[in-house]
């Protein structure tokens, strides 16, 4: 079944902020035996909740179950993780998909997406397009942003710019129709309050702060439902020389995702894992809309192609022809995990 169809079917009965537990259908192949002796896997990751399947796989013993000794190393940015991957000092990276990565893939960077991170929520996303209260009189809808100042974090080619572009597309505008202002996430509420920008793309907790203080109103939300903005990537060396290890790594992620559906998302064991590997709190976890952790771990290639298209059309890549996604994605390990576990359905 195509990604869009399966995703819509899976989330059709979403209630509040929790996902329905997924059942398993179809004949599953025999799961691979644990590796003996256990094999080491080094991972460099940005400590955000979109990599929570890995935290659960580590915290609940799934990596050990498959004979993996996984070392998780926090890094400040995906750029740092990519450097480690290209140097060969780590096997897997948990990173965001940004423009510099597309340019590197086009030049032959030997890493591949092997599994998805958490996907953007399908509704009630904490990331929104906000309009400053001081500008709300003249900005009634997205089309009114033409010629206005729009704040995004990260600058040209960033994920924030991509989200801005997707919001503007709704009114047939592009980033060239607004004045983009690069402002760090923590400074966006103050910029909206002062009126130094007319609008901003912001996620929690900054969007909440701006709205709750009365500095801004939500102009649009759910900008990219189901989008994969972060992913697990494997080095070419890891994929080619140790495919049996990569297979079990992704299998453990998939099994973890199935432990995170419905009310199980906030089970004690899972919360303990989330908090061990990130700076989140129980209060924040219970309040926030969770990412979508697809129990089938399918890599949304069409969504990736759209991210590449937007950055390329915005002139943020150093090439003009659509990239061959075979340079970007390797689906073999997700396919094997799905074969071993069977397809999950609601």
C-alpha cells in the first residue's frame, strides 16, 4: 500500500494527542537471530524527541535482544553528526534533512537514510505560522504576508525556511514575496511582541509562549502533516560492510515504534527512556502533541522529494536538476524489518 494511503488509514481514528495501538496482520518471516558475539554500533544523534524510537530500543533492551551493543553519543547539530559519519567514527546518525545535506548527496556523500525519525503530527502540530498581534489588523490571512517580515530560525535553506515556503504555498506565494528574517527560536516571542517582525514560524514551547502572552495569534498550523524532517542515516561503510548489523538496528527501531502506540506512548518504561536521552520532562511529554512514530517505519520518499524540490526551486541548492533519490535512501532494512514483524494496521 502506498505511504499516503497507509498513513491515512493508520491515523483515521486519532483521538486527542494519542495514536491508536497498532495490531499486526499478515504472515511475518522469522526474525533474525541475535548476533553473537554482540556487535558494536556507534550513533551520533541530536537529542530531540523525533528520535524516540531509538531511546525506547535502547532503554527497553531491544538492541541487546538482537545482539547489538549500541553507544549513543549526543551532538549539538546534524552537521557534527555528518562529519563523524564521513570520518568513519560513527555508524549511524540521527540528523535533520537540510539543504547542505542535499548538496552533499549531489556531490556523492556516501550516507543513506535507513529509517525515518518521528514524522510531523497529522493534526494539532505544535509548529505554527504566527502573526504578531501588532500586525493582525493588516494580516488577516497568508496572502496578506506579501511584502511583510517573516521570522524563521536557521536562515537560508533551513527547515524553518522550508516550513515558511510550505505555508506561503497555500496562498500561491514564495519566499521571494516576503522579507525573511533569521531569528533564533528563543528570540521569536520577543520579536513578535515588539512588532519587529509581522509573522514567524515557531514550534513549542516558543509558539505557546507567544500565543499565551498575547503577542501573537495562530495564522496557520499543520503546515506539513506527516513530513519526515529528521532521519536515521547510515554511513556507506556501515551499510556495505555490516548489513546484518544495520538490519537488526532498524528492526529494533521498528519494534520500539510498536511499543509507542496509543496509551503506551506514555508508559513508564517509555517515559524513562525519553528522559534518559533528552532534556524533556514528564510534564512536557504529557502536554505536547507527539510526533508520528509509524509502526511500519516506511520512509516517506515522496515527502523527501518535496523537501528537495522546495529548496532547489528556492535557489538554495548548488544544482538545478532533481536529485536521484537512490543517492539518498536505502529501503532494504525497513523492508526486512517489515517482513520480519508483519505489517501493522489499526
